[in-house]
């Protein structure tokens, strides 16, 4: 694992040097290897090619409208249409609705949920709206499952499974005709402490793929690292070796049900991330999955939850992902933390810095 002292001495200097390289030089053509945190002299000697902190572009984003811990922006069709345009301009080609519902709140009037669960009737069909906008702007859409917020917590996994199996049938029958409907997202976020929830991934993922003609399925678990709530409350962070061993077992249980593995990248420190990403890629390859990274565009280091991340931190994570060979990057999430339309004023600045850096990559 890369030591923190070496990271601070070399990595941060490298970030600053790379940031000074004109956008025209950041063409994205340099994919040569070497250690992740190369020395500043490496950058100085490569001014005719991209800086070492080049990063990989973000091509997907979650849509977080049935939210858990960030505020709603209360957008309608007009505002979402404008934001989809901004996504397209940035190079995003895939949107993932993070969940069909959470507890009492649901994203559309799903009969399968309304019949059995104590939920509020929604004023808007967000699924139809998102799919219509995805059709219009040429984006792919992935549907996120329902999180009861209670059954899986009480180890009543079969109830959570049955509810989502019924939901999948309803959603495919109602929305499957949209040309943008491109896959499924299992929204229950698990870690080593909730690994039994992988049963949900296995059964719901297989059914969703079967009913839709094998459209891909995505999961985005998290690493039990130093920035998880559990560890910050006194638990012990997992090592890279433990992470590999435990997730090897979990992924063995969901082979064939999950196509894309996208671990969240924010629960470990910046100098640790590359090592975990390499393990994630190794595990995904072993179990026949694509390996994406879930680039968190919010800042876990601030005392306020949650604000747009500092550009320098985002660039460090994007470069770690590039060096580790991630196949794609999805962010949580564009509309709040990276969009020029966000109610967070800092998000527009992050969007501008990103666009400047990847000027030669965005098409």
C-alpha cells in the first residue's frame, strides 16, 4: 500500500503541476504505466504529453431524486431537461436512477408497492420523466430497485426479494418499450457487515436480466474503510487483504446476476484508494464482471454533510481510477455536486474545472 507520507510529498505536488498544464496538453492519449504517484520531475519532463494526474472521464451518473441524506432540488421537467443537456455536454452517456423508492416515498405509482406497503402516493411519475428525457437526449437509463428500509435490516431478505421481483415485472411491462431502457441497478448498498444482502443481488438480478433479454445489472457496494460511519464511530477499518478475501466470497455468490461492479470510492483515504481499486479490478475479472468506479463528487472530509468535493481531490481519485484500469466511472452524483444548474453554487465551479481539464477528451 502507498504510504501516506510518500503520497503527501509526491502526490500532491504532482497534482499541482498537472493542474498547471494547459488544457490543450491534456489530450488523454498518454496511457503509459509506472507507479501511481510518480515524481514531479516526471511531469516536468512530459510537458509535450498529458500530466501524470490526467484522470479518467466520468461517463455515468446516478439520479438521486428519492433521496436519503442530501436535499431535494424540487426540479420539474424543465429543470431536469436542462440538466440532461449539461450531462450530455460533459460526456455522460448513462444515467442510473438510484432507487425506485425508500421507505414511504416512491418514484412512481408502482402498483406492486402500493398494494402491499405503507407508502405515500407520488405526485409525479419520475421513471417516465427520466426515461422520456433519456430518449430525447440519447442517454442510456438504468432502473434502481426499491429499498424498503426495514425488511433487509430485520434480516427478512425474502420479503425484500419478493417485493422487488414483483416490481421488476411491473416496471418492464410498463416502461420496457423506451429505447433508453438499458439495465438495472440493485440499490441496496452493502458492505462486509451486510454481506447476507447479496442474496437480494443474486435473485433479483437474475430475474431482471431474464425478463429483459439479459440487460446488464449494476451494484455499488462500499469498502469498510476509515471514512465509513462505523469506523468513525470506533470500529476498525478493513485492510486491503481482508477486503479482497471477503469480497471474493461475496462475489462468488452473485456470479451471473451482476454484470457491473462499481465500488464507492469515498470511504478510504486518497493515498489508499489505488490499492483498493486494483483489488476491485482483480475481483471483477475473476468473477466475470465489468469493473467501474463510483466516483463520489461530494466531500466526506467536511464537517457539513454533504458539499461538492474540491476539484483537486476529485482529480486524485480520477487518476487513481485511470491507473488501476477501471473500465468506466459513474459519479454520485452529477445534479447536486457537479452540475452548473445545481442549487450548490460550488458545483458549477467543479463543473468548470472538470470541463477545462478534459477539454480534449469530451466529445
